[in-house]
C-alpha cells in the first residue's frame, strides 16, 4: 500500500484550491507544504484539518506510532464499512503518490496523479500523542480502474473540491471514501524494477 508520496504542491495552487472551497483566508502555514520528491513513513508532510469553521494546514509525521512494541507504524487504515464521524479527519495534501510492483529490489515505482490538476488530497485521520507530537494515517478502499492493474487496494483520493466535504462531513462518507472513475488518475512508471528489466 501507499508508503511513499510526492509533495510538489506550490503555495499558489494550494491557495486556488482553498478559494474554490470558499475557505480563502484560512488554511494555516503554507510553509508546511514543503517540497519533497518522496515523503515516506516517519517523514513530515502537509496535512489540512478543520479548525473551527475554517481549515488549518500543519506539518505532521506520516504514520501513527506503533500500537504495541515491535509493531510497525500505522500508515494505512482500511475505510471499508467504518464510520469516521467521531474521528479526527484530515486531508493529506500532495501532488502524487507511488505504488510498487515486483518482488526484487529495486521494485518498479508507479506514480499516480490527478489527470486534471496539480493538487490532490488523500482522506486521512490524525492523532496527537501525550507529548503533543501529531501524526497521520491514510485511509484505503478497494482499487479503482486506474489502480487495479498495479495494486489490490488504494488510498482514498480526494479532489480539492471534496476536501471540505470530508473535513466537515457535509456529504455521506461512502461518496468520498471510494475509488474515482476510470481516467481520473494518470499513471507513469518512474523507475523500472529488477523484475521488469
């Protein structure tokens, strides 16, 4: 599942996405956007969350802390059949995400991005530890037609126009936590793996 993504969203594109949601004037610290070719588990990434009637952009760690000793961080969380109305919802802001195929390292690296925009989001949850450290995990669903040839699950991709609906649950969760229609995501191979050379 998704354990690596790209953050090339520029501040101007982020502001346009918020303006389209009538959330201009809120949004938090655009410095949290950063710039990274790869954001992996344990790295910081930009996260949009509700703040009163507006939104706030903050930097959080990718992956909830391990739930028990010797366990891995929780970086993906199945959304299937769950209710998140009482959860701390967030949108992970990014430009593209990666999935990998093959059995030998290096694996083939596939990049997915929205075909009609430079900014996308992934539905997520965030948490805060006793020491104040904040982290996020990405929600997943069955794969849509653009991802199914590569992986048997996918992250819940949100177009910018759906960000507020997820943060404030102004639409049913089932309409948001689902694969997008065929042709919504472009896929490019950014690295050929050993199995496919």
